[in-house]
């Protein structure tokens, strides 16, 4: 049997902010036009920027590029005013971006060797 210590482990470091961003977006469909939508804007913008920073830290900055339009569109400091129908479409597209980039962005874990189970 081959030793498992030399195997590399693939991780998805941006999966958590991507899934959280998609959940926040999909949950916000009913909040469009209310005062609570401001908190959605903060959450989506921050999660998109967190993902972009993670991508930069792992030296794969191109995975952060799809997150920048999301951070700009949902930026609460300079809000865009779209109709409710446009926001609904943008929410679906944004959540698809979050999920797609979260699943596709993966990297090699360099924290150490893969732990092995001892068989006696």
C-alpha cells in the first residue's frame, strides 16, 4: 500500500464566505425596498470583499475579480437605485456568482502533511 503522507490536500478556502453570501442574497429577495435591505447590502459587500482578500492571500487574485462587481453593486456607501425586478435578477446572478466561484476556487493546502491512520 502506498504511503499517504506525500499526497497533497486540496482545500476550498473561500467556500464559507461564498455560501454565506449566496444565502444572504437569496434570503433578501423579500426585503427589497425595505429599511432592512441596507443590512443586506453591508453583508453582501463585506462577504464579497472577504472572498477577494482570501483569493489574494492565496495568490490567485483572478478568483477575486468576479467578487468586485458584487461588492460595488451592493455597496451601501454609494447605493445603486434599481427597480425591484432588476434587483431580483441581480440577486439571482449574484448568488450564482458566489456559488460558482466558491466551488471552483481551490488551492493546495501547504499547512503540513496529510494525517494518516495507523493500521495495526
